[in-house]
């Protein structure tokens, strides 16, 4: 399951997967035609929600938007 974010008119998904004893999350930008591009943001944490939140913080810092 992916978390979807709409920021500044663009759609992003945070995808996460088990990684060793923890979780790895990475961000993809979803295009209007349904294709997606990895944008090079990833984060790791002990829990899935921790990894997802860390990836979202990195994305928002990159885009200079406040957390909701």
C-alpha cells in the first residue's frame, strides 16, 4: 500500500518495503499518464510509518513546503 501526496499540483507516492529488520521507503512522482519516475528520495527506519514519514519530510524539504 502506498501513501499518495498531492503537492504543488504534482502527485507523489511513498512506497515502502521491508528491509532487513526495518523498512525502506522511497518516493516516486506519478505522471498524468499513469507512469512514475523515482526522484531519488529514500529513507529507512525501524517501522513502516517511520520510514514513510521520513521520506515525506525529505520530499517536503526538497520542495520547500510545510508539513501538514
